[in-house]
């Protein structure tokens, strides 16, 4: 009979899960805005029309790419990769002036400097 090792390593801290969830929610927010601008003629201030749809689409694609980089960094336990992905995520928000994107990136970057998150990335099998 084979014994399975159920110890998968040091558990992910809740603050790391917050970073993950906030970035996932940001993608869904961008998708909702994309649908609103494209199909329901949403206007936010002076922003509307096909140019807004294009800008939101490419911003959402950027968010998806950085989210994939964040997930890969968490799986590889690379805190530098996580922080670089979050900074790139912040930079992606600049052309769209996405204040929610700025806030999520700054919160995520701040949470990456907390002790539980640093301890998770310092743990090696």
C-alpha cells in the first residue's frame, strides 16, 4: 500500500488570497464595463463609443495577462515576479485612467510586503 503525502507545503496566507481575488474581480469589472459600453451604450462622463470599447478591451486583455503572471508567480513562489506583475498591472491601468485598477494594484503591492506573504514566498520544500 502506498502512503500519500498530504502535506503540500506552507499554506497560502489570507492576504495572498486577497491579492488573487481582487485581481480576478478587476477582470470581471472590466468585462462588465466592456459589455455595458458595447451593447448598452453606457456613458461615463465624456467616455463613450467605439474608442471606449477598444480601450477597455485592451485594458482587460492586459489585466488577464498580468493575472496569469500573478498566478504563475504564486505557484512558483516568486515574490519578485508577483511584484513585477502588480507594477505592470498598475501601468496597464494608466491609458484607461482606471482608478479601480490603480487602487487594486496599490493594495496588492502593499499586501505583498506583509509578513505572512513574505513568509509564504520564503518557504521552500
